[in-house]
């Protein structure tokens, strides 16, 4: 298996673990020193460091009822870019409908960095606002 196909497999396992809300399987894919950047001003924005922070971010995202649709897997020299569409609706009527690229840098079979690029940063920031945090955890 080439490193590129191995990287694609890591990306597929990442999405499967997220979809199944299998935090242990997800943690096994993450390097302990992972970094994850996300633009905007929402509760999931900024750059985080470490697998515990990455799991907490994924749980925050999943807790808001996010549906993720995989559009394409793009394989590169040092990892994989996932072309995704995220949709969700909050109990108060706020909606999220965005396209994004999630770039996974893979080192020694584990995700060392995640960089997220969004089609609508303002919409994501509004959806993941501090005011909406409690409703995602019910």
C-alpha cells in the first residue's frame, strides 16, 4: 500500500469515527500533539493543540446535530483534503449549510494537523455562537 492510499484510509476512518460518534476510535487516529485550525469567532474557532482538545472540538460539533456529507477525497503529498458539506439546524431555527475543505496532515499513520477552510465563515460563527452552546449539549 502506498503512503497516499494509507493516508486516504486514515481519512476514511476519521470520517467513520466521527459519523459513529466513536471517540475512542477517533482518538486512536490523532497524534497526541495534533493542531487544528478553524477560522471565525464561534465556539469551535481558533487553533487548538492536543488530542484532548481535538476530541472536545469534535464533540462540540457533533453535539450541534451536524450532518456531514463527503463530496471528495483529495490525496496529496503529505496528507488528504476532504471536500465536505455540513448542514444542521439548531432548535432556535439557526441553520448551517456550508462547504468546507478539511485538510488532514498525516504523519506516521496518524493525523498530526487539521486545517479547516470554510465557504461561509460568518454563518459558521453564528451557528456555533456561545449563546447556542447549551442547546447543543442537551
